[in-house]
């Protein structure tokens, strides 16, 4: 039975793999050159023709949004995995926040690229919050339950604080956003 509603039809496995390869290549190029990087650089890194990129992502904004959502999803999915595999909830939180910092510091020009389409940018920001705030909150909750950090820290507040520490990272070689975030996360620990 065919499904109804707003869901798009399932993509073939090879189309999903191609899209995944394109997203990973675009993310890598964006880290180095920002979201205004030439599409030919992304195509070359992915080992495909430019037509393949445009078939999957008709506009640059479509590509930027897809990369951003893909990275948000990867960050969100990593939280429970880190919690299950780390030696402690605080260690999981620390590793997850490091991933979040990597995510934030590689978004050169994202706001500018989406500036002409404020509705899409707002939807993307809402997606970011909907996916990442609960993950951060769960990691904080686990660390509180383990007696590792003080209670009363909200996921949104922590993500906002980390985001503020990352603003302008890379623009001033004297400023080390990662070091500042490490100090923030270390400061959450309860004295032993």
C-alpha cells in the first residue's frame, strides 16, 4: 500500500549512498573554504560530476541546508552512543560538547548563505534546537545522576554558552574557543 502524506518516496540505496558521499564531501570543503566554496570543488572531492550535485541539490541553499541537517543529525545520534560507550556520563558530555564545538566552528558563512531566505534559516535553527537540546539535556541529566556535575544546568543554556564561546572562532588567532569551552565543561564538575 502506498503511503500518503508529505513523505517523499524512498530513494534507491545507490542514490542514498551518492547523497551521503556528496554531503560528506561538501561538509569537508565547507570546513576549509566556507559555504561559498565552488561546487566544482565539492564535485571533485566526491568524485562526481557537477550535474550529480545539482540533481540532488538544485540550489546552493539546498546543499548547505542538507549538510547542516546531516551534521545536526550526526551530532544528535552521537549523544546516546557516547553515553553508552564512555567511562562516565561527564566523559560522554565532554566528548559530545567537543563534537558540538567542531560543528559550530565549521559553519563559515552559513547565515550569509541563507540570509535571503529567512524562513528556511529559522526552520533550520528550530531543527537544530529540536534535535540537540534534548540530547544535551540527557547528557547533563546522566552526569547529575552520577554525582559528577551540579544540578540545575539546562541543555539550552549550556548549548547557548558554548555557542557564545565559539563566536568568531578562527578569526582571531589569539583566541582559543576550544580551550574556553573545556574550562566551561570542567567548571560543571562537583568538587571531589
